[in-house]
C-alpha cells in the first residue's frame, strides 16, 4: 500500500517508511529503534534518509543524545500516527469481514416461522456476530427465490420447497401440527382431537401465493385421511387465519410456532391419527454459489439450532 503524493511533489512512500519513522521518533535513538524493528542500524538510517529526501524536508536533528524531531518532524509524526491508525482499523475491519464477523445479512421472512423460530435463530446469530447488521425483508416464496438470484438478499425462510438447481435449502427444524379451534367449538372440549373429525368441519387454510405451500400440505393430509376438506377461506398468512378462527369461520391446521398467537377465543389442540408427513418443515434457502463468510457463519448457527431443536427429548 502506498500514499499518493500530489503531482510534481514527492514520489509515493512505502508504509514501511512510516513505521520506521514512528519507531525512530518514539525511541529518539537509531539503535533502539533498529532493535525494536528487528533490523540493523545502517538500513534503518538509509530508510530515514530516503524518507527525508522524498519529502524534501529534514525530519530529525542528529545530536549526541540521539535523534530529535524538527518542527516538520513533529507535524509528520502526528500525521504518520493517524495514517497508521487508519490502516490498522481498515486491516482489522477487512479481516473481520473475511471471517464473517462484520457486514450485512439480508434475510427474507414469510409465514408462521417469524412468530417464534426465526426470531430465536436470528437472536442467537446476533449474539455471536454483534457487528453484522441484519436487515429483514417480507417476501413470499417466489419473491425470495428471485431476490436470491438477483443478490438482493442472502437468505430466506420458507416451507414446502421444490428442488431448484441454483438454490440450496437447509432444514432449520420440523414442527408438530396442531389444530386452532374456537373456544366455543365442540372440538375445543376434546383434549386430543382425532384428525378424521376434521372432515365434518370447515377449514381455514393458509398461505395463498406461490404453490406448493402449506395449503397443499393440509389438503394432502386430509385426502390421505380419506376425506376432501371443506374449505371456508384461503388467506395470506397464519395471523389472518387464526383471527378468522377466533371469529368462527372454521378450524385451522397450524405449525407449532403459530401457537404463540394468543388471540381471545382461540385454543390449540394436539391431533391424533395425522397421516404422514405429520410434521411440517421450516427451511432457509440461499444461492448455492454463495460462499460469503457471513452466510457461512449464519448457516453454522442454523445447524446448531437444528441440532438442539430436533434432539430427542
């Protein structure tokens, strides 16, 4: 790295010149400065002479006591220390960025995972990497994939993902399915609801948008259980779906994370006899060719979270 000089002035100087100059200025003695810099005295003397020649000024007065700074030398010492500080900060920040400890992580979110699992994961990651700025974007599945390809986001979260050659899906966890039911509904009085009983009641399904989605999972489970569901509403997200349950529009199958929605008049009941797959996945997605250290650090946190969340009780 060099420091550019104005036109028709001195030639560029090496950062090594600054380090040698600072050592001599702080030690006030060529011999001590040479020992500090782990070089012999003659090369260090030549470096100082070369620096003075490039600047066109005398930086030191040679005295029997050693090296004393001239007025120009005092000024240059201040500037040299400032430059050294800037270079050290730039070096540290660059190294931290290369280690995934500094920078920005753009995360796309959608669905019930944001109600519980995703905030826990992001908080754990932030605890390990406090200097990485997390920026959240609300996007449905199709928007997430397009934004990944355009490099507008680094990672997204979604469910029921179709294989895509340039996109990698990393499982975060799987969740139990529960039934959201109005507290006045007869099924609310059953401690564990048989899945087959859903055939007799209208269902609220979510989310609308890019398919396949959790809607398809719910319909598929009903068909595997031997009935076609009576769909009263298809809505955009879990919050709207559970709000409709509270208003009496029907029952709703929800992932476990959605049960943090404590709406008045809604209770959640476990199910018995759910066809396979009886659990629903939550995955994060990212570009397969993204080798960013920040993303790698985040994926390490995802894997640690998964190991804990899916460990046998």
